[in-house]
């Protein structure tokens, strides 16, 4: 009973210190938001690593900068600039202790919509901090540092050896930084990924493939249309066949629960024709029409089968089109992920949330894609829970997080690492 009482006192002291250091964590998040790691091009990774490296070093972590080789970066079909610098930070608390890895990506999506506040300043209003990357996912980086600062300040002895990885290019996929770290053995033990919403653990994410199609024709003046082959018009029968495939795809369901939609309450695949472009002037028969399809596939679907059925549909569509050629490229952006709520790391994270907030977590899958599917394929169990909420507007204008959720999550990390029985 005495040791339990001492533990409770120690945890209460730690939780109080989390609250005392919260302003420092908010200051760190403001600094991170100001570093414009927008991808593409992702040309400020060195700058954000230079900021983060001493933050971990000052807490006793051994740090290493890991650069993705150029030949691997070339796999990513995007206009990129600068080296892809990832940060790995390790702290060993005992040779006999298991490892745990905290994962965050340092890149953010571009700003396109009009914001009510400057998107790269970290403006605070009514208990929320606004800025691109606040929820996805620089807020999680600041939250982890807050928890680690408390652990270091009180000289607590975690039950784990801790690895933190701050990675590049998650927002564009194909071969992001964590793929290289996983291939090279930098990921240790179970992984906590700070994506998405606090108090909801993600147990499924979609795989992602982009299909780019170019329909080729022959140009001429409109008045001589019979000498031409109209690429735009000959794209129509191809789209008709693909929309039939879409209907077939959209009938599929995952076993993983998802947000309620008109399609039910299970994860669903997606098939969306999101971009199309053809022609250069209204009196010229177009010689080319291009379109792109965003295909998200549920964990129960197989990547090769998804590609095969698309290509078979294109082949069938060729018989109904007079196009001179139909060229298709395939960009395999992300692997799918399916997580059992019974995995130990998931149960431990859920128990930590319950301990701190008194609330049970929810379990959901989503059509959003992450780079964690690849990490799971390498043999690591993953728990996904971010510091955002339903007001965070991930990837949208006025992206934000509740500062109070940072405090709660930091307490949950401290509990999980230092006070939770394993």
C-alpha cells in the first residue's frame, strides 16, 4: 500500500508539472508552426531538425540525423527541393526494458484557402492554437516533448526505452522518411503515431493509389473535325466504364468501424475522379485529355488486385473509344492498415486515456491514408491517436488544436511510460 501511495503522489506531482510546463510546450508549437515545412517542395526539413535536435538533446536523448538517399527520393513523383532530413532520438533506461517509438511527421500540406488568421504564426484564441500543422501533426511533437520534459525534470524511470522519430514527406507518401527508417531498423518496438483525434484510436486506414490516365487523339481546326480525333470526346466512354467500376468498388465494406456516412458505419473504399484537363482553345480539336483518380482501398482489398481491376477496365474501355492511345501511370502512395483493439499497445493507450480523463476511447477507421501501414508490415504494432478534435479542420483553413488536449495527452504519455503496469 505504501508503494502505491508513493506512486500516486509521484504521478500527481508529474501531472502538476505538465500543467506548469504547458506554456513552454505551446511556445515550442508556435515555433514549429513558423517553420514552413510545406510539401511539396519540403525544403525546410533541415531547419526544423536544427530546431528539434537540441530539444531532445537537452532531455538526455542521443540524436541522429538520417537523410533519405537521393535514389529513394526520386521514387516520389512530386517537385521536391532539399535533402529529406529525418531526426531519430533515443534514450535507454535499461537493457532489459522494451522499446517504444513515438512517431510524428514534420511536413505539412500547402495553404490554399483563405484563413481568418495568419497560417504560419501560431495564433492563440480562446484556448486554441491556430496554424498549419497544429493538428497534423506538430502539436503532437510539442506534446511528446512536454511529457519527456516532465519525466526528465523529475528523474522518473520509464518502463521503456524511448525512440522518437520526426519524419519527412508523409503528406505525399510513396517513399516517405519513415519508410527508410523502418527499412534501416530505426523503428523500435511498438509505435504510437500522433495522427488524428484525441480520445479516438485509429484502428484502420486506407491504402492509397493514384491512377493518372492520358487519352491521346489528333488535333485539327474545328471546321475540319473529320480529320481529327477528339481526345476529350473519346475520354467519355472511358469514364463511363470507370464509373461502372466505381459502383462495384463502392459496394465493398471493411470489417473496421468507421464514421457514419450514407454508406453505413464501416470503412468504405473510395474511387474519385478528381482532376480532368483537355484542350487548349475552343476552336481546336484537343489531341489529349488527362484525368486522375484517387483510389483508397480498405485493408481487406489487395493492392495488386486493385491495380489489376483498374487496368482491366481501361482495356475494356479501349474497345469503346476511338482514341489513338490510352496511357496509364500508377502511383502507389500508401499501404492500408488494420489494427486489432486487442493489441497491447492499443489497450495501454486506451487505459492511459481512461486513467487521465475518466473516459473510454472510441475506435474508428478512416479513408485517410498514412505511412503507418508500411511500418506495420515491418512487424511493428501501431496505435494511432492525435491531439486534434472535431474542430481541428485537418488540412483546411484555420487548422487548430485545443491546448487543453495537449495537456491531457502529455499526462497520458507520462502515465503510460512511467506509472502504468506493463
